[in-house]
């Protein structure tokens, strides 16, 4: 395959986005469309004893009020991690049970959004309450070992290499510390929303999602329909990063209301309800032990993590998968436990386990470097590896050492004074420099891609994948243009649409690594078909010119591809809306992406406000197929990491449950003034084993390690070791 660099193509959909021509789910304005609003529970746990909807029904324009009494014929779609399709097993309003504060108890549909909202606010319910538990400080009966009878899958087992406990006991230098990470919420710009319409027995769903296949098949299970009678259309998704990775709770409610009323229904969940009715990053607690010799060889590591799940689902954790593979540590033991709490089921949020795990583990590595008197970059270089510590298999590619060296050069790391609290600005501002690494699995999913060339010059391409702002269409366009000699305006790329190719979940940084190789193979298949139609034709001819030559209006091709080692049966999972990813472990190798972040922090001498004036981030993600959007992904990951380290926390009250700061006024995010200069660099060397395009994932690893680098820089600036996030002003007073 052509190993030339991919073109530096601007975002293929940029013009449509700035003109407002790119339509999102809630932009749909269908004829006769009605509007929905939810009434939600005001208790954390229990059951609805009675519900009074009389005042709501009396509001002018109200067409329908649904409660659990109207939903008996419908079924849950099941938890996506237990063979189902939804982000949690419990579908609100199918019973009187209340599992968490903010859970929907009624849907109001009206002619206008204002009428629906007013009516929903008038609904009153009485409850039979039960005590709630919403923190990690739970009784022993609510703490579940992850691996065992509930979750027997090997991927959820403890991660063990060698004898970590014995090696730690005999180590000359030791670190033993606990790190805390709070619950956090995604807060995408596009709220979760559904527009549902029935057309001659077919249910058409417009919804911003990462997983239109699961929405289709989950609704089919809930409604008792053939999936062929459901179409899910999601050409754009205005931010997701895990929140929209499965069927949401509002989709069924909108579909039921639309069927009962015979008109389209739009249901947009407001942000205050988003905090309770979509997944979130669970709170977690990490116990890390490191043992090393005087030369800086890390001989042993133990990483034990507890994290929050719901009472009705077990949301498994994979924190130690990254920490076990970050370095060449011969003796490692990792285990996770799940803490049942009275919340909606948590889920994936950018670098879902890798961000908290890297904060804990890389903070401990920094503590070890200080104890040993070894430069933090040098300590990491001494523990580099080309072999996977857990399996003994070779790594498909690993350029983390190159990331460390080049990042240190760009940052000017050699000018760092190693002594904490030693670097000051003229006005007394404390200056701290920190470094941390992150890793993320290089996963791949099966794909079925269909391509066509038409005589009027268009290239029609459809594949499983979703455009969430990460630039998937642009990456696909770069791949197609590399082979087909066409301009970007000739490309018609369909993703997120069940009317095209079968749709797989787009998450886990496998979107580009799955869709781009499929696009390249499809382009080659199309060229082969053109060569069959017109043997010996001039290779400089464009597809449309070849079709004109042979008097054909169109030519089609289809390719199927899967990850190394996957059986053909994975195509059945793909076509059934079920996830079928593999990685980082493949039959012959292990594949990961890596990032290294160098951070400077300034701590003001009086207010003690922490600022981040500059960051240098170096990444090994295989071949960079879309340089412009890759750079954007990295900068976004760094900004998110700054927010996660210094701003973001979903506050809870253990007495009443729910999340207290359920809006963007009190859920504090970084703003432009918080962000300094971000220098991003890529190794840009293709992975020789994972796929023919040499592509590994980028979106998640971009964030992994940022928070740890900031925490390490804060320690360097102040001498204070902060082991919980977010880092607050009072922590450095």
C-alpha cells in the first residue's frame, strides 16, 4: 500500500458547520412536530406511591402525559456491557421504582416546548423513600470484587505479572500512596435529544449518537419490532466522548409518544437533567505501591482501584490495564472493585480509566523520582520497554522514549531546577515544571464499507462510524483522495446512518483506526473494478472518466475488514448492533498509543491561583492520517486535562443523593483565559502490524497524563504533593 503521507486537508465539513448547514438532531423541524419535557424524581431511592398529573394536563397545548402506568407493554433494552444496548439496564418509567434522584417519572408532550416545560413542572409525586448511598465510603456489602461470578470475563480479571508483593517487600525504595478522583460529567455542547417519527410503520429516529446500531437494535427490543423497521440517522453528533455510546433513556419515551399521537415528537433533555439521565465518569480511589532499586529500575508495582457503579448494573473498570503496560515493570499486580451507589449507571468519559489511572500512577512515579534523586524524564526512560509486561508479547510499535526526548527538548526541560519550590518569577510567582506519560489501547473493530463511483464525478462512500466533531469524515476523505485522484467536493461520505453500512459503536479511539483502513481498501477495490471494466486504461484517468470510457453510469464495490485474529463471526455482531472491538492484545502482538505531556504551572504568590501558561505534548499514535484534525484532537485533550485537574468535579450530598452542581454555572470548566500556549508534536511513524494504514488511536490518549503532569508541576512549584483532583486553591495555601 502507498506509504506516502496523507494530505493536509482542511475539515471537509467545516464550511457546512460554520454556515449552519450541518444539521444536528434537535435541529430537525418536521411538519406537525410536537415537543416533550420530562418531570423527574426528587428523591434518591424508593418508589412512586402516587403521581398527580391533573394540573399538567390542564395546561393549554398539552397533548399527552405519560407515566409508568402507561408503559407496561415495553421492555428494557439491557445494559450494553451485559449483552444489551442501553447505557444502563433500567429504563425509567417502566415501573414505579426510583433508582436515583433526577430519574424521569413522567413525559409531557405539547404543541410548544414552553407548554411542555410548564406542564412538566406542575407534576407532583409522593414517594416511599429508602436510604441512599452515593459515595465510595460504602458498607462492605456494597463493594464487589470485579472479577468473579458477576463478571467472569478474562478482560475484567486482575492484572498480574510476576510476584509484585514479594518484589515490593524486598525493594530498597518504596512509594505507598492513595489518590482520589471525583465523579465528572461530559457536558457536550449538543444535549442528548431525540426526534421520533413514524412513517408507514417505520420508526425514524434523528439522534446525536456514537452508536446508531445500538439505538436501532435496542429500540427494536424495547418495542418488539423488527430492526429493519427502524432507521437511525445521525450525520452529526455535537460532542459525546462516551456519553452517547449507547441507547439513551429518552429515546423510547419519544418513540412511544410519537406513536400514540401519530405526529413527530422532539425530546431534548435539558442540561440540569443531563447530569442525572446520562452516563458520567465515576468517582474512583487508587492505591499505588512502587518498589525500585537505587538505579531507578522499577521492580514492582501494585495498583488497586475502587470505583463507583450503580446499584442496578456493574460498570466494570480497566484502570490497571494501562498502568501495567505503561513501563517495563516485571512484577505487577492490579485489581479493581466496584462500589454500588444509588446513581444512574456510570459510563465512559474521555480516557475513561486511563485519565484517573495515569493521574494516580504517574504521580507515584514522580514521587519515586524525587525519592531517588533521579530526573523524572530519566526515570521514565530507564523503564522503557518494547515488550508487553503482562503477556510477554512484543509491542507492535512504541515510541514513548522518542516522545520523552523530543518533548523535553521542545520544553527546555534541561533548564529545570530539580528542587521543589526553587523556581520563582520576579514578582514571586512560583513556577513548576512537571511531566507525565499516558497510554491507551490501540483497538480495532470490524467494518463493512461500500463505495461507488458515478459518471457525474461523485464518490459515494458509507462505513460504520460517527462524526462527533473529531474529524472522522476528514480522515476518511484523506484516505479516499490518496487513492482516487478526486477533489474533496466530489466525496459523499455517509456515517452514523443505519440506512447505509452496518453501524458499529464509535468510541475507544478505534474510529479512525477502523474506518480509514476500510476506506483505503474500498478505494483499492473500486480501482480494481474499474481496471476490470477497462483493462489497460490510462492510470491518470479519474473514475468518472473511466466510466465514460466504458459507457457505465456507476460502479460499486464492497469490502469487509476485521482486526488481526478476529473470526468471521464478528460480522454478525456488527450487523446486530453489538460491540466487537479487539485490542490492545492481538494474537501476535500488543498495540498501544502513547502520549507525553510537559506542563508549566504558575502559582500566584498572594491568591495562590494556579495557571497553566504552556504545555508541550508529544504523541505516538501511528500514522497521522488527518494532520489538522489530529492537532485539534490533541489540543482538546490537553484543555480537557487542564479542566479535569484544576476545575471539574460533580458534587454530591450524601444525605439526599443526586448531583448538586448540575449546570455550567457551578460545574466549573476552563475558559479561554485559563489556557496558555499548547505545542503539539507527532512522531508520525506508521505501526507496521495493526493495520495496513499504520493507524493507531488518538482521541483518548490525548488526555491521558495531562492531570498528572499538572499535579507534578504543582508539587515542583510549591513542594505540596496533591493526591486528589481537582487541585484547589486551598490545597496550595
